[in-house]
């Protein structure tokens, strides 16, 4: 059965964005980079891809973003 409502196609909710922003801000602080840097853009993209692939637990997102 084909389901068109997969995680990749769902829009991010305001709560999802708040969570991802919090994690991104934490990681930026740890790495001592600026929010406007290319590194921050790459981190944001990785966080969104992880989230859309099904990783929804904040602690697991934190671990995975630091591992890469």
C-alpha cells in the first residue's frame, strides 16, 4: 500500500521548528560559530533531514548532530 503522507513531505510545525531551533542554538554555542555561518547552515540542514527521516527525540537529535 502506498501512503503519500511520508515524513519527508510533511511540513514542519511551529513546535517542530522551535525544537530544531533550540538544538541548533545549543550546537552553535558549543561549536563557537555564528548563526550566519556556512557551518550553521549545514547544521540546520542536517537537523532538518534527521528530523524528517524520523528522528524526533531531542536527545537523539543532539547526539546525532554532534557525531557528524
